């Protein structure tokens, strides 16, 4: 059962899930998402870990102030969160934008990141879905309110219901999550924060911030890379960029997942993550030949 709390960091309210006890794991969500994307994984891991999953500033139930929404600003907020909770070092799991934030946290405050899990992470290559690239273009602040409006969402919801009843392949949780996230942009403060965050890391050509030349600082840590083979937001090929800099890293490619592997294949994701956090330094999961398992291997 979710246990949420609010903390005040430098005058701004941050909402987070804080559940379980044991070695701490910090989950960091992606752009237009929230701590709730980790709810299922939090329940699984909280049996023997303290699970922390905040809403980043500008997202979910956390404050959406005017100001800096860069990766560095988000990383500093997480450092402040760890200080407030009196935690020295944690295992950090970052998805999409959250992966970029996690890597920035490890770069700026290396003593605070004990182990690192990057899930469909940003910051490892230029390529990015055209929809997100378009959202950063001049004038998008006028288009997004229309796309997030109730009547547009109603049309989309109706189409999804018709699809689900048609006998066609089910809509993936990744697609459902991405569509649902659009509704959050109907709120003006959330939309402003989204544009500030996205424009700090994305332009019309793709991702503008790369961590590849700084990954060498992670060679002393255990690192796990989890990706969905069918990711249409950030291609799974970016795993190879990370492996080139982190040859000791472990890799889990989930064959039936899109951009949200923790939602598309929650059991396989949980198995890979649990094995990694409970037995660091060893290969996780079963062999790639097992159709019920993620393709997991040490690099």
C-alpha cells in the first residue's frame, strides 16, 4: 500500500512515496510522469528495502515553481532530499529523463550514488521520438493546451476503447501511460514546467545533453541497463553507447517492452532489478534464450 509524505525543500513542497525498510532505493521517474509509475515495483522491493519515489519538482503532486528545471537542478533537489532524510548513499533507479537526472546526481555528488540502474534512459544519444522533439518548438506552448484539452482526450479515450474491443492486439501499458500523461499538460503550471524541463535537454534535432563523456566516473559502481526492445521513444541501441563507456555494466533487454519496461513486463523487470540490488556484481536474471526472461547479460 502506498505511503506518501510531503517534505519542504528550500521552501518548496516535494511529494514522495516512502515505504519499507532496509537498504534504500531511490526511484526517479521520467518526463510527464510521476512517482506512481513505480507503484508496483515499490510494493515488490519494499519487502526488504526502503523505497523512495519522489515526484520531481514540476511533476505530480510536488511544487511547480518558476525557476531552473535542468538536469543539474533536479539532481541537486534529490541530493537535498537525501540530506533531509539523513541518507548518505542509495541505489538510484532512473527512467527516461530520470535516468539523465540519476547520471547527473552520480556525476555531481558521486558519494551519494552507491549503485545505478538506468531504464530506457535519456542522455546516451541524440536520437529521440519526433513527438517530443516537436513539443520543444517555438509556439508549442499554444498547441499543447489544445492537445491536452478534454475534448481531444475524449476522442483519444474513445478510440482506445474501440481498439480494445476490436480483437486487435492489446494496447501496451507504455502507450496507455504516454497517452495518460498528456492529460497532465492541461494544467498551466505543469505545462510550463514541462516546457522548461524538456527544452533544457531537447531541441528539434533530438537530445541536447549527453552523459557519454562522463560515464567513466561510474566505472567503480555496479550499473544495470534495462531497456525495452520495442522502445519507440529512445532506441534500445543507446545501450551500446553506454556499454562502450561502462564495459562492466549489466544489461537487460526486455523483448516485449516499449519505453516503460517496468509497466510492460513488470515481472521480468522486477526479477532483473531484485537480482541486481540483492546480489550486486553478478549477472542478473536468466539466459536470453528463455522466452519468459529478459535478455540479461554482463557486458
